[in-house]
């Protein structure tokens, strides 16, 4: 499960054990975040272990940052203009900025925040946190409150 930390909007718990879970600003994402600093498709979590007998706390996921030129319609950038890359994509694992794909596991905290000027593996700025989620396979979803996930 992906368990929301803090008091932001969105589902408290989202299943992440079936298929890829997409986090972003689009309403079609499994976890929709309403902040302009979040890309339309910001990041995804994909289960790496398909062993149903594995203890929940030993499961792992591939966290992938998704912010790249492919999400912008052609012709939107001015000649010589900067493209939106994962450098601007404010995805942090345990307070360290990540880009590309990294493996995450039970107990890791995935955060979305203000990190345009933070280098890879740099720390999340003290006032930069906007959204934070813990990967926690020990909690059960409440069907009345649980959001999407999987797909």
C-alpha cells in the first residue's frame, strides 16, 4: 500500500501491488495530486516481485520519474528553449532526490516537492515538501477511502 503522510488531499491509502501505479496531476492518474509543481504524469510505481508467497514487507517496486519531453505536445517549446526534464521533477526517496528509476521497498518514503534546483541524491529542502507517501505493506485498505492503484 501507498500510505499518505500528512494532511493533504487525496486518498489515504492506495493499492500498489497490482500493476503500475501512476502519480501525477492528470485526473486519469491512479494518485492525482493537485499542485502546479506536479507533472501531468510525475512518477510511477511498478511491482518487481510477482511472488504471491513473498512476505509483504519483502516486496519491492520500481519507482520511475516520468517528467520528460514526451509529455509535451510538439511545437510547444520555443527554439533554444529549455525542455522539462527529470531535473525539474522533484521526486525524493527518504529525502534524497532521485531521477530515472530506483528500487523502493516497504518502509521507504516517497515525496513530491519543490526540487528544481536540487541535484540528484541531494536533500529535500526543509520547506520543499508538498506530498509524502510511505510504502507500507502492513496496512489494509479501507474500501470506502481507498483510491485507485494498479491498472
